[in-house]
């Protein structure tokens, strides 16, 4: 793992890091504010050796003093010194309690000893430090280095007696605050890494990449109200989530570039992971590209397609399979595009047997020849065997849908293993309910598209930016409506006889998308003669043939620029 991977883990588990950081900082601040103030008083001593005035004796004495200082530092806190201090000052302390208040040290390559004493009372700290220094001086001169005859060659002098400090040495608020922040960040990062190591749910596309080599076809963002906005492509074409389904459509086309099968089974490991909404929106997206699409509700346990699409679901697939109705009688057209829906119909007692029957196989073969794409919304893989049976019955490819934050890693692995046992062709995976911050949003003119996924990218941050993006999309839609009203014909004479024909569709098994509607380019609908839409050629004036070659379908009658006008019967 690289550094950016660790940073991404911390970002995804920012709440854990934040909580531990707050707790650590609060603990450090509480301790700093409630702890008793302590004052340090320091007495400085100088150790020397008596000798002659020769340079050699002075050098030898200095070296001896440096060696002796190392041992004298430990003597400062000895019982020999502290018992005398307690007796002189009449302290109600034990030797150990007094020793815990004292610290003695000597700078490197020096003959100085610093005796520091810490106490809540600054005057008492200074008094104790001076008393310890004085007693230590007497102990060295009279007991430790005293010769048999004469005076001790070692002399300890108090060169800087202790004074009552004016500022407390502890607690150090700024230091404790910085330390508590570092401790909080360290514990938070450790907890985030531990949480990531023990994470059982899908949190990012990297989790899928570690589980399988199947491609990720795309991601769709989480919706705050999915029941009211299930069909995104129909309700708001400028919504970033609608653009996400268009990206999935493009990925799907590239994944199935060889065109081995035009039937796609949409399933998921478990329930409530967005497979039905994905199948519906993907069908709308394919139909919007000019394909003739059939959406079949094969979930004979909990059918939802008819409810989401707003169609009648009393009759459907089961009625066709048992011979009660023909497929033409129960297939319903949805919207203005070539999208047809076959609901589930009445729920049978044996869904798996019905989906694995020869009737289902024959029905699929007929539908595959009639439609460019057939999408089958099947039940969850790990709850029933319907999806596995269906993948064996019909020649198809499978798209597995998983919900970020809901689907578990072992469920994805188990679902892929179940499909592998029957040699099912898996086109890829689609992740739903992705957090908005993982979807980069780029502006393009007046449009607001969720244009690409980049895990760990900046994305939308905060409710204010999401509200601003939503407001920008609303303004863009309003601007489009205003432009449409401004360019509409102002009188019956202006643009008379011009009517937009239905967009031509190519029937049969062809899998190539149709070209964009020619009406806006050829007729220049909504623009006066001699003018055209931005980026198009001008509409020819009345009675004038166009100067460019245009192929006009003969079934539509005379073209709109013909003197006799268009054949309205063709419309």
C-alpha cells in the first residue's frame, strides 16, 4: 500500500479519527486545567579539587572533579543527605517522598551539579533546594572525601542558590495540548487502519478490485429519497446520477463489444441493493440511445418493475409461460422511446422451475430476435436459485449489482462463485448507493454532470456545495425552457406546416444505435426561414430546395421544404 492508500483509509474513517482526536484533546486540556501547579527551584553547585598552583596539578584536579561529579549526582538523593534535610526543616515527609521531588543532573564534561526541587509552594521549593545543597556540601566535605588527616581535597561550593520561582513549571498547557493532539491522531489513524482491516462491507471500488478481476461498469450515487426518484433518467436528465447511468451504458457497450448476447441478467447478492432501480434506469438509457429494449421482471418473489415504471402488473411473464396469454398481449410500452416492459404477472408457487422450463427458453429466443436488448431483473443470488437457473436457461450475460456500505465482501465473493459454477458470463459489477463525495462533479457550460468517478477525489464536500450544485442544475433547466419559449414560432404563418416526425427506429436484431433525430437539423423546427439552430445549417426558405444532400424517408411523404408541404398522413 502507498501513502495515498493510507490517507484514503483515514479519510473514509474520518469519524473514528475525529472522535478519538476530540477525546484525546479534551482529556489533555482537562488534565492541564485541573492539575495542581508545580514550581521548580534550582540550586547550582561547583565541584573543585584543592591543589598547588602548577598547571599539571590543576589539570589533574579538574579531571578528578569531572569523574567525581558523576558519582555525586546520585548522592544528592541518598538517605544520608535527605534524612539530614528532613531533620533540619522538620518536614512531615519520608525519605522516598522527598526524593520524588528532587532531581539532580550534571552537564556533560563539566564540574557543575544542578539540584532542582519541585513543590506546589514556590517558597518551600526554594527553601528545600537550598537546604539539600547545603547538606550535600557538608556530606562531601566531612564524610565522603575527608582524609585521615587534614581537610578534604574536594570542595563543593554553592555558586547559585535557589530563588522562589514566579512561573509554574507544570502543567505545560501548550505542550500537553500538542501532545494530546498527536496522541489522538495516532490512536485515530491506528483505529481507522484496524477498522479497515476488519471491514466486512464494500466501501470502495478498491474493495471490489481485491475480490475479483471483473470490471466495474460504474457507480451510482446515494439518493436521499429513492422511492420518489427511482427513474432518474425520466425525472431529471441533468441529474448527475442520470449521467452515471449513461456512463454505465457506455461501459456496458464496450464490455460487450463482440455482441455475443443481447440478453443481460441484472441481479445482486442480497435484497435492497438497487438491482431493480438499476435495471429500470439502464433500460431507459439504452432505449434513449435508439435501441429497442425489453425489460422483463423475472423476480417472481418480490416483483417491483411494474410499480417503479407505473404500469399494470396483474398479467405478465408467468401468464405467457403457462400459455394463458401471448407476449404481445401483456407487453406494455413505456415512454416515447422504444422501451417495452413485461411485468412479472401472478406469483407462482415454483418460480425456479418456471424460469428453468423449456417455455422460458423458447420465449427468450423469440424475444432476443425481436429486440436489440433484453434486460432480465432476477431475484438475489444468495437467497434463491432463480438467477443461477435463469443464467443456464437463456443465453445471457450477468451484471452483478452491489450497494456500497451495505453489501458484504463475502456476499460478493459467494455470488461470483455461484455464477462461476454454472459458467455464467459476468460482464461486470455496478456499485450503487455510493457516497456523494466519491463522485466528482464537473461543470460543462450550463450543465452539471457527475462526470467521472475517482476514489478519494475532492467530490462534493458539505451540504452547501451539494445545494449549490442542485441549484445550478435547476437554473440550467430553467434557462433551457426560456430559450425554447423564445425560439418558438410567434404566429401560425411562421413555421407553418412543419411538424416533427417520430424519431425513426431500426427494428430487428441490429445492435447499432440510431443516429440522432434529423428533424432538428433538416427542418430547423422553431426557427424562421433562413435561420437555424446554433451549430446547424439554416432552414431553407419556402419553395427552396436545400443546398446540401439530405436523405428524406419516402414513407414520410413530401419533405417540409417542398411547395406542397409535408404529407401529414405520414405522421
